[in-house]
C-alpha cells in the first residue's frame, strides 16, 4: 500500500442544524459573569437562555475551586462592589456558607483580626499595608462554600426564569454579515442552534469572539498572574493544631521539609480553610506557568502534570509532617483554573493610563477598589469601568461579560476576578434587556438610563452609597 497522504485541513459538508429555541438573550458560559448576565437580563423581562459546558454553574468560583470573592472594598473599609454580588453573598451567608470579616472590621488595623488572616496564609486576599500609617489593614473579602454556591446559583437562575442548558458547549456564533444572530451549541443531544436578539459571551476566554470577526488581543506579560493556569485541590482531615505546633517548635526542620517538597515538584504553599465546620481542610491554589491558556495540548499537559504534583504533595506531607497522618485529597478542581486569555478590542480599551484616572466615565457601570499597586493605590483608590469596554467594535448584537473585557493585560491582571466578572455580567444583562425593549443596538443603549437601572439594583456607582 502507498503512504497515506497527510491533510492539513478537511472540508465539512454543509448541513441543516435544528433550531432548539428562539429567544431574546443568549448567554454562553455559566461562570460568575454568565450567571450575572443571565439573571439580570431575565429579571428585566428578557427571554433568556444560559449555556454551560459543565454540569454546574459558577465557573472558576465552583468548578475551579477558586472559592474566594476578594477586593469588595478598599483598605479603609469603603465598599465598592455590591449589587448582585452582594445579594449572592447574603444568600450564601443565610446558609452558613461564607466566611468574612465583620463589617466593623473592614479596614481595621486590629492585630488580632489581621493575624487571623495572616495565620491562614490569606494575606494576598485579606491584608494590605497602609503606607500612610505603616499599619496592615483588613479588606472586605469573602470565602464561600463552592458546593452551596452551585445550588444557590441554580436557585437564582430558576427564580429568574432563565432557561439553563448544562453539558452544552457554545461552539460558534451564527452570523448575518457583521451581526450575531444566534449560537451553535454541541451536547449529548447533538448539534443544535439557538436564535437570539443579543448574544453575551461569558466564556471567560472570549471563545465566540474570533468566529464573530471581533478584533481581539491575547498579549500577556509572562510576569503577570493572568499568564498562568491553576490546578486547585483540597486536602482534608488535617490536624492543623499539630501542624502549627510542629512549625512553632521546629521551624528550621519545617522549612527544610517544605524546600525538599518544592524540589520534588510538589506544592508547599496552602491556605487554611476558614469555612464553618471545615477547620481540618487546607486549600492549594498553585499557579502553573504555561505558554497558552487556550491551547488544548498545553492545557492537557498542565492538567496531567499538576495532578501528579498534587499526589506528590499529599504523599510527602502525609509521610513527613505531623498532623497529616490521616489526611487525604478530598477534591481536585473539575475545571483547570484559567486566569487570563484573549480580550476583546471594545469601543473603549482600558489602558495602564486609566489606572490613575480619578474621574468616572460617562458610561461607568462598575467601580472597583484599586488595592494592589501599593502607594499608587492610595493616590488612586478607585478604578472606573465603562460600558464601552463590554461592547466590541464593528460587531453587532454581541456583548462580553467576563475576563475578556476590553483591557490591556496590566488592567486585566488587576480586575478580572470573580466579583468583577459578576459586575460585568450584571451590566451586560441589564443593557441587553434595555436594548431589546427599545428595539436598538446594544451599543446605542443610553448611558444614563443604564446607570440609573443599575443603581436601582444596588450597584454602587458615582454618587451612590452602599445600602
């Protein structure tokens, strides 16, 4: 037999695709931005469908085991993010599925409170240095139980009358010229189509953007957090009292063991679980260097190598560190942690210069606390996000509500976390419903009307205090 010729491409035959539904708003991706968008659009009266490729909602906050909702306020205790994000926290709080500082301790320099979070290795999420006073202060950050969060999100979308399809992967936009008219999705039921007036890409990585013809950028400085993948896992049944006693009585021995663990390829840094009745749980959130967060071969490599390293970590700790003798790995994240990726080029691109901006945009839809730039954060405490950063140039009928918002990598690195994405979703879903009600393009939504609508939903915007 002759040698088989290798093909670089194949041509798929044309085929008819069954239309599953014709709706107002299609949200692709059920992470923090997606649920925010779907709930907000549906509450505003839009017939809304939400596609999610996994069997649960919540994205990185649940399946990624990134169960931390950080930077909800600044170092002096002023709250910046409320709205749907705060509603979700309140609902979880009622189910005893949260852990966060008492409101009186937001911005506190009380050493007992500061040391509580330092002892749990949660400095990055809870503690910042106030260079004006030389004191460390506590941020309003919330830890959540991801299993309860999954259920609560199911409840919220159901109450809002969102049609949810889990195990459904939105694979391509349906285009009419430069206008998005719907989405093709794949599932165990086969390849189907959904038609809609507005499509909201909440995939995190802007999966629909290239096929829609939207201009994107993917440049990421390799030194930034968002250039990494993450593989999170939980070790349980740890006697943390004995671990702490060992660290205190034999600090040199402990450090030597941690160095040895790192040299073997294991992970030596972990957080102590602070959720109710989870005092014997520790969380590992290791970041892994990678060449791409959207390349399937690279994602596979990171997933497989990290799983091996998780076992190296547990087996070493169990063998050598007092307190880990009866421990076991209870859970590894069903989703590989993605921290950054392609971003849309929107009607407005947030740049490094905007980090020092002290005046809100006319179309500001969210204000975020700027806590991570040291003394610069004390000079410029707030980051303003314009609606235009969610609107792609030249493509109609499409919005972005995830970390793919229009931004340079230095901006995205600071403001693409779970609460930020919920805010993007709340704004995008609200704007989509407004555009449909008025029969206009999403890029023509009246900014003042959008701001007023968001304020009624509890969103903190210029001139509006937290409730």
